[in-house]
């Protein structure tokens, strides 16, 4: 009897423990932690993503796990620019292109524009022409570079070389195009559009990610592109069970990737340092000079001892060593992946070409105000809403162009994109994080760059600019014969004190034209955003959503 009683008590405790364990370990896989309702869409319930595996790595990207680092700590400062002050920053995890954007990648962009917006049509001419790299950047008044001028962009010998002659604006527009093409491919592969829909596009039916998310019926030219009851012509949506219910992907489905974009200066510098495998205290604190280990630019491995670890100018008139023993195996740019990657797996984060980053340039990085995902250049906008209460989508009749300081015309809003407008005072009322749309000038500091720095009370009166830079003007005028032409007014004022303004952007890393001094990831320079050179290229980044690490625990409801 005692045995039976003890056994019964044991099983009672065991069952109770199992029940308690079940309650404590309930992960609410298919029902809500808030209400207990189903989340799988069955029985009329709302459907939510319950088996999300984490963000996919987009084409061309590698994962960069975020962390803290000392930004702006240069090993040498022989230039005495005083534009770098070490500041401790933290960068969230993100993704970055394994290599620079190549000629072949950029040519895909150009060919798509040419196919979608035929330049022989007057309404679209400036779209394609405005995206063309400036191949004349190779010209030199005392140098013979005609071969590069004629061949570098399009000849297959250079197809895997980094694209140059691209200004910051063009690089930004390429990033937007890349975002849409990748997400369009994903929708096709997952059955939300016809697999070949991405190849059947024209000016009035181009795909845009933000438009698809905010107003899916306006994608691919509007309602006429939708399928009806499973009939032929599927381009945008997927029919479910052969009924007339249309399914669109939303952000909550986790299918679409975040935008490709230019990396911020903090992201670029952090990625270039490649601190992921370093645990030594002196390296962690910012004493790593280059993207590779050590304080020297030459390879110490036995087979390649003496070869350079990057493509850069080694001295006056020395761009690649001597015949038969080329230090860096290049005289101009080099093919991607010609040199070892850094610890993050990124190639050419020093040398080859310098690279555009997203930031507007200022001599100081205001780490005292913000030490998390630092970035200067925020211009906040919102979707334009029409009278019918829906978003306004750019059409072939209202393409938005910008006229650059040199008179070139570039498209900034293509058909299919949502029109953007500045945020207003009503949008920012009682907000503590920001109070206006354009924040490029926020706390830009450097009084010595202002002509009024001796009397700041004068500087603040009448909206005087902190940075007294030239103001060139380009405007369209009509001559006496009625023909339209551009009027270019070059600012020749002798009272200008700086070249810094809101249209100059940071570029990072040394190039084939630079000496080793500029290979230090902390070095920073600036260049007008609408101008291009033969030594500045770019690569894309993408934000990471979710956990900091790819090994993180799967998120629950």
C-alpha cells in the first residue's frame, strides 16, 4: 500500500511538473501571446509571419556584425587638417557589398534604363544620359589616357573593374534601382508575380518597392495589370485557390529586403577596420592602421613576400612597380578581388578606388550629440497624398529632374515611384528628436569656417550661413529667338571662405592615385556630390533588421 501510494504520488508530481513545464515553455508559435487568437490565417483569423528565419543576405552582400569602435583615430596626421577627432561610436549590424560596384554591374543599370526609358524619346532622353558615367575624367592635359576614355567603362577587359566617373547622385540613384530589381526578383521567385514579369517592363509599368508596399494596385501601371480570377496575364499578384482574392506582400511577411544604399561614414570605417577577429586590447582600442593586420603595406607571406596588399601610388611616378616584378600588379585600377579581403570578407577597403559614403561633410563628427549609428545628411520626407487619399505615384508626365551645378540633368524620381514632399511643422510639432525636414546643418560647429565666426550674434541674424561657400547658379532661360538654353553663373566672389556646403559628400579610403597615407580607414576627404573623378567609386550597404548576430535566437511574437 505504501509503495502504491508513493508511486501514485510520484506520477501526480510528474504530471503536474509536465503541465507546468508546458505552460512555462509555451512559445505561442501559432497563436497570439496577447489574446490567444490564431495567427496562421485559418478559420478566418488574421495571418502573421510565425516561422521567420531571419533576414536573407541580398545579392553581392556580406554580413557585418555591429559593435563599438573608435572612429576618426588616424595613425598619421601630416596634413594637419584637424578634421578628425577620435570618438567612440557604436554601429548596428548591417550588410555591405563584398566588392566595389563594377563596370558590368553599372552597365546592367544603364541597359535597363535604356530599355525601359528609350533615350531617343525626348521625354526620357535625360534619364539615360543623366546616369552615364563621365568617361572624360580620364583625360589629362599632359597625359595620354585615350585608351581608358574610350574603353574603361564598356570593354569586356574592364568588366570586373570598379566603375569610376560616377558622382554621388548617380551612385544614390543606382542604389534605388538595385533595391527595386532585387525585390522584384524575390517576388517572382516566391510566386507573387510572374517569374518573367521583371523582363516585361516599360516606362509606364516599372516596379518600385515602396509603391508596392504602400499602394500595390498602382504598381506595374495600375489596376489593368492585375489578374482577374486566375486568368492569363498574371504580373503583380498571386491567385489563392483560384478565387478572386489577391495577395500582396507586406512588411509583416518579411519577404522584401530593406533598401540598398550608400554606407554611412561610420559604417564604412567600421567595416574597413575589420575588427571582427581581433581580441587584442591595443587593436580593439583603435591601433589597427589598415584593413589588414600590421603596420605595413607589404605582404609578409613566403610566396608573395614584398608584394603590396593594396593598389595605391607607391611614390612619385610609381603606380605599380617595375616590369617583371609589379608590387601591386596594377597601374590604374585593378580587377576586384585582386588582393586579400579583410576580416569581414570585404575586398579593397583600402586602395583601388576611394568610395563615396552617404554623409554630408563637416570637419567635425559630433560624437557628443550622438554616438549610435552616426550620420550627417538626414533630409526627412513623407509620401505625397492625393485628393483621393492615396499616395501620388510619379507618371511619365511628371518625371522629376535636377539640374546640377555643371548644367547636367539627372532624373531624381522616375515613373512608378511615390512622390516625396518635405515634412512640415505640423509633422514635427512637439517632437524632441527633430524639428525640421532638412537636418544637414544641424550642430555643424566649426566657427572658423564662417566669415562671421568672430561675432556669432551676427552669424545668427538673417539666417547667415555657417559655411560661406560659393553659390553657383544654373538656370534655364529663353533667348530672343525663343530657344531654351542653360545660363551658367559661376560664383567668382573673393569673399568666399570655404568650399564646404550641404552638397559636398565624404569619400573614404585611398585609391590607385593616392599614397599610402590615405589607406588608413579613418582618413576622410570630401568632394562635390555632382562631380566625378577617375579615382572615386562606390559600394552599397543594407541595414540589418532583427537580431545583431546571425546566430541570434529566432524572434517570437
